C-alpha cells in the first residue's frame, strides 16, 4: 500500500536544478560512428539531477517543489512534464534554450553513447534571483536538495552560498554534486552529501582501493560537521555515516537495465524517508531500494512502486 504524508510547512521537499535538461534517449539497431541511422524509438524526459530526484519523490508518494533555471521551448517542456506528474514548480526563466542531453542506445549490444548539451550561461542577475528563490522556498520546506553540475557562468561558490541560505531558514541542505562545486560546498556544512566513487576520488585526489579507505573518507567528511554522509558504490551498495553511526548497505541482486539516475533515486529515497521521520536503517533501506528500482527502468528518475517495495525487503543494512 502506498504511503502518503502531508506537509506542515507547505511543500516539505524542494529540489534545485540549475542545469535543467531534456533527457532524450534514441534507440538504434546498431550504432556506428560516421554512419546514418534510423531511430527505432525515442524517449524524452524532463532531466537534470534535481528534477530526477523530484520525479522519484513524487513516485514514492511525497509532495515536492521543483525549482531552478529553465529556458525557451525546452524549458516549457521540462516544466509542463513535471507538472503533469503532480510536481509543483517554481522555476526562473532564462534567455536561450535549456540543454538537451542525448543518449544513443545501441540495441545490438546495449552500449550507450552520451552527448551532454552545454545550456545557457548563467547571468549575475540569475545568480541573485536563484538566491532569493531558494531563500523563499527554504522557509516553506524542511529539506532543500541541491543537485547536479553548475551551469556555465555560475560562480564555484554558488552551492556554498545556497547551503548557507537554506541553513539560515532552519531547513536541511542536501548536496549532490562533484568537483570544485562539491569541495567548496562542504565549507558551508550541508546536512547531507552523497559522493559516488568517482566524486570521492576527485575530492581525495586518489581513487580509494578498498572499502576501508572509503570508510576513512566518509569519517573525514562527517568530521567536518556533516550529519549524513552516504558514499554510493554502484552494485556494491552504499557506505553511510548517519549522525555518527557507520553502516554498510547491500542492495538486492539485480541485472540492471540502466544505471543513469540511480544516485538521484538514492537521494530521493533518503529525503522522502527523512521527512517521514524514519530510523537511520529504514532511510538507508528506502534509498537503496529506490536506486535499485531506478536501475530496472530505461528512464532516469523513474521507479516502479511495486518493484521498489519488493526490493525494500531485500536490502541489508549492517551497522559497522
């Protein structure tokens, strides 16, 4: 039975997508460079990491507000597609066109070729506008999720500034990004971070070769004052430190269809379960089950609820 909860502060969760996109997946029989192909199937989805998070929160039964920056007719498609799913929206409109991220799937061998659009350059006026927007929405939300790469023109300090704004409104800031935006964002002490193995390696300056090294890195992050640290490890599961307690989380055994968006589904599960006031073990179970369900869909930020419930019973959460 699907669980629903209602917010006491308006929309309980707000997602922020500064680099929104249309995720366009083209299926071809056999892909070859320099050749002409006929597309056998095409799927267009509202994308950008924060929008993927919003989609999964909604599918789990939560109330969610999606904000960020959109532009042109592509932006109209992104917003209307989210609205059709019961997601509230409050975007800033920019000049130009929101980017298209193209994924070419080769049906002969299952390989994927991605072309990620650049998108519009963020202006100084839009930087100020998003700060004001986040400040207003944070006062109505108990969790604000900042996801994805920064667009061209955005200062590297922007996520750090937004985290401080969210914290000043007594709301929890979730940060899911990589590179400089991640390392600078840490300085503002978000409530939650979720680096994957590659993002963790970038932050450390070397790739962790063993789980013990990932555990040490997680403690380094937690020691900076971050309440919830989750390191996603793909098919291995996740390593987490929640309020000082470390956990290893093992996912159900599956044959994934598409791993794009699994990290976003993980964040959605954590945020949704946190709003319900679930225990640490239950939050991690929900997050990993959502990620596994996303892996069984051809779309990013998409879960089958019955499959999610089935996986929830199979996830193992082991205190370390």
